[in-house]
C-alpha cells in the first residue's frame, strides 16, 4: 500500500522537501539542510510536519473513568494541554497502542481527552475503543487535521497566544515543542509567517537526531507489539497507584521481582559513520544478544549513538564487550539502561 501524504504535504513539497515513508505516513525527510534544521530546533525556532501521528478525541461524562480503566497512565492527573505518556496494553503487558494523552476544553467549554498515536495505529485504537465499550456515556471521533510542530526555545515566544484551533505541548520530540492542530490552510499560513520570522523548516532526519539524543524510542522502530512495556523501558507511561488496568499486574511484577527478558538501551559506538540501524549486537565470542534499532551521529556528543534491545544477560556486570555486526562491519559499543521514572 502506498504511504499516505499528510495534510501538510503540499506545503513542505513546495519548500523542496524530500519525503520518506515512515510506517505508512509520507513525511518530509530533509528540507533546509540537517545541520541548520537541528540547530534551529535547539537554539531558535524550527517547524516540522507532525503528520506521522494520528488523532482521536474522546468526549462524554464518563470519558475520564472509561479511559482510566483502559490506559496505563493516570488519566485524571493529566495537565491541561500537556502531553501525558500513556499506552493501551493487553492483559499480558504486550503493546496494543502507543499513546500520548492530552486533556483540554473545546470551544464550547466541554472537556475533551485527545489521544495521539502513531499514524498507522489509529484504526487499531478505534476498534479497541469500541471493543472495550460497555455502556459508558462516552463518544469518540477521529479527526484528520494538519499537525504543525513548532520547536525550539523560540517557540515559547511565538505561539502561546496563537489563535489556532488547538495548541498542545508535546514531551516526545527531544526538545521544547508546541504542536498546532488546525486546518491545512491555517497551518500553512502560520508556517509561512514563522518562516518569514526566520524559523527553519525541517524533516525526519533532524527529528530523529533530537529524539535519539534525548533517549526517546519510537514505536514501530525501537519497540512494538511483540514486546511487553517493561522491555521498552517506557515506565513513564505506567502508574502503579491509580488502580487496575490491562497489563498492570505484569508491570508491577517485573518492577518488584526482577527484570524483563530483554531491555531497550542507549548505545554509544566506538566510531564510524556507517548507519548501524538493523545491525545485530553480538558478544566478543559471536553470540547474538540484541539489535541496533536506531542510529544517529550526535552533534551533542560528536559521536555515533543509538538505541537498541539487549538480552538481560548481556547487561550484567562482567558480560564482556559488545559489537554491532553485519557482514564484515564490526563496531564496538557500550550500552546503558535508563533509570525508571513512573508516570
């Protein structure tokens, strides 16, 4: 199936963007030059297409209670228009949908729970909302909107008073990020005005550098439905105190009694400029113990870094040196597991 153009495809195409199929969404790859795009996101203002994500709005008197029993995060504690890490799991702790959750009021003053997921998971979520609905007074609706990311420290001064339909603060893009959800026409007008104020238009390559430097894994790239939440180290999506939800027992058990069979780690490579995503990770004696899932050249470290999964035994003290391996290429690496932070 051909990848789906986003609502802002024509706008970024007119800027000369190259495009990439990211799990079914056709997104800009690079536009202004990766170095300029990255620097603007870190030091000024950069704009990106956020159309790699889908959007569903949940309404009704029982919306919070309904989602509270389904999702891993404490829905009742979500802050106004600030993204809350969340997930929908099955009873064994395996991923069904990766989510960010936003709580806000619409133009009529009604409370809305916005659910943000990978583009290709939107229909999966809609089916699951129907499957788990048992008479609660709640409705949900998918919205196809333009999604403009406005990133960098300068975003704080150019967007707080925006008249756009909805302006949200995202925690998952690796640097300070507002997202504007509105019509393609309004988003294009806003993007053009920001470019006239010296914002820089960017693409997926710069976004990947930012997220990997921040240690943020991407669903479908670094983890997926074949693993349980503790294997992805995404503890910030889970509450241990709010009450029951699917997968909670597995999360609590792993947290209390041990480690998952494999874990997502930050990786630092000894050198080289060859992209290593997809490479096997092996021990010195050639035993396969994991896989590199993301690779970038980090401007912050002036070195190649990445993310990858490793079997539990490979992370134990004294396990020995590790290597990223594919055919004749063999690059040594070190792996670090991040500290648990619960939602």
